[in-house]
């Protein structure tokens, strides 16, 4: 009797306690679609990172390679000794023709010419190249005059003057330093002089 009950129990179908959802493997088409979607997401992610990297400024304001903001108090009087900014690697000079930001590196082999007030010129300690207040070559082995940086001057009346492509001084005729609201020297924009003039 007992063995007959056991056989009956074995033959009974066990009750299902949960609803099982059949899992079908993705079709070939679905699989390709997933691969394509993942590839597109990767490409989008990479290009977004690249775009952010490109737009992120490489240099901060106030460090060489970035923009230096100065006020009128640092402007030398016309013909006076330049004001030097070693952290920005430039001299702010005021020759008669206007205001200039000179790159402080000698165009011969990269030494740092110093302003010699008694002689009224820059002199390079390495091989003796000499330059005028506006950076124009005077003598020595340097192949060209001192380079310049792009400068933007904003005046109190809201007008602006920007260094032109040849790096000419910004003319202050009819104005004075008191008319200046802001000077911006962009040390990422170096204007190379063509020669010794
Ligand atoms: S590095 Fe200035 S003259 Fe040679």
C-alpha cells in the first residue's frame, strides 16, 4: 500500500509556485542593434570628452600663456623705463609712439635682456644684443627685434584698442594713462617681428 502511494506521488505533476517568464535569447538582429547602440554611445562619450578638453583653457589668467590684467597705475610715462613683469615674461613699455608689451626673451638664443636705464636700452647679458625701448634691434647677433604680445586697452569711455597684426604700439595720442580702465596682455598671442626693424 505504501509503495503504491509513493508511485502515485511520483507520477503527479509538481505544482508551479511562481509565474516563470520564458527567456528567449536575442535574435541576431537585436544583438546587432545592441552592439550598434553601444558603439554610438562610446563615440558620443569620446567626442564629448574631447570637446570639453578642447574648450578648457590651457592656461589660467595671470600665468604665462594666459591673459594678464593690469590697470593704469603700471603704465610708464612716455620715454620712461619699462615696467617689467617676470611672471608674464613681458615688459610694458611706452615709447613715444604708444604702448607695447615686449616679450622679454632675446631673439638670438633666448637669454633675458635687461633694461639699462643709464644707456636707455635693453642689453642681453649673453652675447650683447641691444634693443631700443620699443624692442627694435640696435646691434648684436640677434636676428630680429624683440617680439611683442597682443594687448587690448579698454578706456574709461568704453572704447577699446587692440594691437594690430604687425604688433604696432597702441597710440595714446590725446589720451593719458588716467583714461585707461583696463589693460589685457595675452601672452598666448606672440607677434614675431619680421626682422631687425
Ligand atoms: S642670447 Fe641674447 S645675444 Fe645671444
